[in-house]
C-alpha cells in the first residue's frame, strides 16, 4: 500500500474510502445497494461526484484481481479496505468472502444514498438509519476520517483531518473536541479549520457530531478512549461491508 509517488505515500486511506463508499449505498427498506455486485466499478455509480478519485484505487487493485482467480471485485474492494485499516495501525476487522460480481451497473442504487459532507445531524441520521446503524455505530464509522484527506479535484474540500493521515487513531475525535474551529475563508465549499494552526480541517458533517448532543456523547467517549473507538469501529465497519450480502450457507 506504500507508494512514495502517491499522496502521503500510502494508498490505505483511498482503499478505505473505496470499501466504505461501495458499501454505504445499502437500504434496509428494500434490501438494495451495498458492496455486493461490485457496481461501483460501473456507470452510473462510478461517475457519481462523491466517488471521484476512486478509479485510482480500482486501477491499483487490478493486478491483485488478475493474480487471484475466483476473487470477485466486490470481495476485493472490501478486503482492501480491511487490510488498509490494519496496515495503518487500526483494528483487525472481521471479513469473509462470498460477494458476487454483477455484469453491469443496471442494479446500481440511487445516487442520493451516500452521506453529504455539507449536511448536518439530520442528514447523517437519515443516511445511517437507512442502513440500520444506531448513533454509536454512526459516530464510529465517521471516525474513518482519522485517516486520509480531502482533495479539491475530488470532493471540492481540501485538507487533512489529523496530523497523521496514514495512521489509524482517535485523533480525529480528540481534535474535534479539544480544538477551536472556525469557518475557513476561501473560494471552496464551506469547511472549518483549527484556529491554532490552520493545518487541520473539518467538514460541516464532522462539526455536526459535536453540535448534536446525542452524537457528542460518543465523540467524548472515543476522544477519551482510543481502544473503545477501535473496537466499535471494527464491529461497525464489518457490519457496513456485509450489508446486503447473501453469504454462502456454509457460513
């Protein structure tokens, strides 16, 4: 996953994003979406604005796919995310194979199912509740922002969430809770920067986690207990990656 020619020298955060966004389209109301089928490699899903930049991750994984006959793209994209989390110092996330690949993107879910970075607590709850997550699981999953950064040519936002964007930790929550944040004045979309160094960023959806009293309970808990965050993240991420998947009966 290391590559000095790529951002921060590591593809790990991009693989996590690939697995997350491939899975986060699930709806418990009609059992559509999710990682099964590997539709994120097909249009229209591959061209959604929220998925910009993921072609880099898919291309990077292509050789792995060819070297392992029988491995589906749907399994590969989720496995890469799990391995990236562990490689960056995060918890071991349970993973199992059994996802199938669809032949085209005809079963792609609606384009409005993924979280919006510019929205607040209400949108967050609607999106995550649709997938079957409670508040604790929701905050834990958003904690994936402990790694990676935003790029203007992808999301339109810019900057890193933590000082160590390729190391999994609870730093995202600690800075969110302890730092003072102000709106950044720039030509891009609304986002926030830490007052002290102006080197870290937060999305409006990140700030919602401390503006909402129920979400803030878990922000405080995870900021004070990195081990608890790691355990909860592992459980929630496993659940996310398996949404909508009918695994073989042998499991």
